[in-house]
């Protein structure tokens, strides 16, 4: 399964929900997704439960990804 952050067009600027998302912010999102992947792997290897919360959870549910103006990831 191909990850969304590895799509050729992932880093291209776009307008999401009426908000312009720059290539620079999308590059930050890619780094955050890479970090999330590492954290998930560590948690799964050690039997730890994890979830998203705050803006990251809201973005996942409401925007099917990041909130267009968000630049962090909330993992608990």
C-alpha cells in the first residue's frame, strides 16, 4: 500500500477547505508523518497503546489529514 506522503503530488501547494497550504507546510507535514511512522513502530514493538488527540485527531476526522493551518502532531 502506497503511503499518502509518498505520492508524487503530496508536496505540491494546494487549497484545502478554503485555506492555501504552501509547499513548505506540506514538507513539514511529510516530516511529521515520518516521525509518526517511527513512533508507531516503537509502540507496536513494545506493546504500547497510542492514539492521536487534539488537532491531529480533529484533522484526521474532519479533514481526512492535517488541519490546513496545523504544523504539529499530537500523539498520546
